[in-house]
C-alpha cells in the first residue's frame, strides 16, 4: 500500500489522468497517448474488479469511462473513401471549446476524487511496535455466573464479556499472517465496522477500510519465553467503542513487556460478536436532557467498572491454571493497571476506587461520571485534549476533583494538537481534520499516547526510578497532583 493506494489503484489513477490531459496534447501525440492510457486503464480496472474495487475508486473508473466514450470514437481509423464522402457532404463542425469544458472538468474531478478519498479514508497502516518483543493476540469470552445481565430482563441471562489479549510473543512474526483489525474473522470485522458506522451516524462504506486492515500482532503466537511474569493492563473503550479501538497502543505496550486486555461491553460496545455467532448491538443513546444523560452515563460507568473487576478476577484464575490458556503462569495480577478511553477512562477511575487490587489508573480523555467520588489509593495518569471551558465547563474541574482524591501522586497531561479521538486508532483511518483526529498527523498522537502510558506504567508497576514528571512534561502541559498540593509545569 503506497499513499493509501495499492499498485493497481495507482496505475488506474495515472491512466485516467493521462486520458484527462490527452485532449490538450498536440494532434500527433494525442492518438498514441490516448490509446496507451486506455489500455492501462482497462487492464488496471480489470485487476481492481477481480480483487474488489474500493468505493474510493468508483469515481475514478466512472470518470475514465466517460473520457473513453468521448475520445476513442474520434481516434478510430476510418476508410479514406468514407472520410472523403463525409468531407464533401457533411463538413466537420467542432463544438466550441467552452461547451466541452464542463464535461472535461467533471471527468477530471471524478478522477481526482479517488486519491483524495483514499487519503481521507485509508486502510489503516499500523505502526511497527518499538519494543523488543513481537506481539501475539488471542480472544476469550467469559460469563459471570454471579451477575445478571443488567440490559435484559431474562432471569437466566448472565453478564458475558469478550476480551482480547495482546501479549509479548516468541520469535519473529515475519511472514506470519497478522491479525484482522476489527474482529477474529472478516465477517466479524465487517459486522463491527458497519455497527460502528451506524453508531456514528455515517454511511458504512466510509469505515470499510478499517474492516479489511491487518494489525502488527499474530493470532495465537507462542508466549515469549523470556520476561518472567508480565504486568497486566486492562482497557475499557469509549462509549459505543469496541475492544480493538486502541490496538496500536496495545501492541506498543505488549512489545514492551505488558499484557494488555481490552473488553467489549455487551449492549454498550457498537457490536459484540459472541463465540457462537450471536451479535449484540449497542443500546446506549443520549436523550438530550443533560441530567438524564448524566444519570445514564453513571449507570453505564458502574457496569463497566464491575466488568473490569470481574476480568481481573478471571485473569487471576487464568494465571493459576483454573482457566486453560497459553498465559497461565505468566500474568502478574499483583501489578495490574486499569485504563480506558472516554467513558472507559471514567469506568477505570470507578473500578480503582472499588477494587484495591488495581495498582494504577490511566484515563485517556475521560470525564468522570462517579456520582459519589471518594478517596482512593492508586496513582492516575490522565491525558486530555485542550479543553475550552466555554465548550465544556465541567470536565477539567470534575477531573481535578477526582485526581485530588487520590492519596498517591497523580498526573494530568494536556497534549497540544490533540482531539478526543487522537488517543485511539482513529487518526489511522479517519480524515486528518483537526476537529476529528487532531493536528498531529496519522501516527504522532499514537506515539505520544503510548510513550506517556509506558513511562507511567514503568514507574508505577515496575518501580522504574527517576523523575516521572520530567519524563511526561515534554509532551504537554503537565499538572502534578500530590496528596496535599498541586504543581503545574508547561511542556
């Protein structure tokens, strides 16, 4: 994939562009260039049709077809007698250039639309993790027999969660089939992609690239032989989000020696595909009433926090061999961080307050929704985008209140150039528009999110010595929350 386009896609665009400019060439060059460009377009278009045409290149093929219909008939050789007869009886009348210009401009616009759309909505290209470990991934499904499903009224329905692991793997992943991005199978990836588009209120084809993407991790890879028992990082996605939404972040941490475990929350995540094939769609929705929406958000947050505590218990059972799996004996659940994006970050804060087994918290741009905030003991790293108090006057004050309740030193880092979605994989496949994905480009926001998370986890879970504030402050505007004071430094 080059510039967001495959080789046949590049060739068909170049061929169509030649058809656009051929009309303005001298008459001697016009015929061979047009015929050559037509051959290139037909061959590359055939290759695209056989492989499956992406929606971005349908306008290119339409524009090329229109150009061929205009230009090829005029270039076909006719018998000399026919030309003499036509010259004598029907003198050639060329249409004024200004009548042909709109059609030519429309064709040029269609051809240009393809590369622009491919640039705006590419197939995500995940960055190579920087750590010493290759990355493996696997998916498990767990049911809590003690908890009824809160979203249904069926008495026998118990809360089930789907979890995906990213872990340090053994050997090299070169040449090995990499994991599908949005699901275990192509079908699951399409289901999740369309559900996410429905949740966002956009046409499903706009996120089609994400459903075909491959990540940097290998399904079912053998666990690394070195590294001992790995610290654990639990992750809860944003409202309507899915377990894979922070894959680049998870793969980077796994390559550094952490096991990242991300949850799908049924009836909240856009779509959860269970092992048997059943799909559970989201039921979360805003009402427009601020007080009612906050009440609902607090309820969703509480359910997610319980899910996180349940998964930590299951990880302990997995480590002890009570649940079969390749990570038995390799999970250090005594060094476990709870993390999340958006409402998932709010759930992580509640989970830490409820469950002292968690040793640290990372909140990726999540406003708290705890109706009864109380003191807790874990350190917190809260990453935020620059928030305009006029747009959201309560976010930072509420977050500050919660961070001040921690009896450990906590950190709030505001990262310039970010938006809410910068802290997810979204910049890899959404248009690089500041309001959507920030202004840091496709990968810089991902790098900052992973680097600051790793620095915090190294300090809190691994006891890495040094000044954590000094490691965080170059990335933005840092506020350090001590138990009895607050220190602020600019990045």
